[in-house]
């Protein structure tokens, strides 16, 4: 008659994510993509270590989709210049590494990609347009053109 506790918790989490997406600016959406990729990679690592091949593959596929169809696709290569081009190459590298990690069951590759995502995410957080200008003192303005441009609403 009633769903399981797990399905209820999943529905609650989905509502939270959907609400966050609806209220987020483009910069925050990119941060949410980084966070989603991190969650997927954590799940992949847990499932890889537990020997859950199907769940591992699904989690890695989700991480690849977020990186490729989210982060990489949102880059504005026209106005982003060299930084956007470098990020594009780095995202492609991450996707390729994740395929190797999946095929060869190599948790160290998952950790490598997680660490790269952590570094890039921290750079995005540091250039948050909602943070007061005084808090961004010293931020390299050359990074600003590389902020991904999401489809204009």
C-alpha cells in the first residue's frame, strides 16, 4: 500500500534538488553539477569496492553524463577563450579516465577525477557573482569570461 522508506527518501531528495535548480542562478547551477558528479563518483567508488558491477557502471555513467552533458556542454567557448578551451579538454580527459576506471576497476582513477573536480569546483566557488566584491579581492578577473553560459531563458 505504501512505498518503502527508501523510495520516500529518494522522492524527498528529488524535490530538494528540483527546488534548488528552480531557484539557482547559472553560477549556482554549475556548482550543483560539480556536486552531483561528486556524489556519483562516491557511489561508484563504494560500489566498485563492494563488487557491485551494475551499480558501479550506472554511477560512473551518471558522472560522465554530468561532466560531458552538463559541465562541458555549458562552456562558452566563444567568449571563454583559452580557459574554456582548457576546461573542455580537461572534461574530455575526465570522461576518458572514467571509462578506463570502469573497465579496469581502478578506484585510484575515480579518486583522480574526484580531486580534479574538487579543484575546479573550488575555483567556481571563489568567483561566485553573488559574493560581495570585497570578498573577491584578488580574484583573477581573467576567469570571469570562462564562466559557463547556460541557455538564456
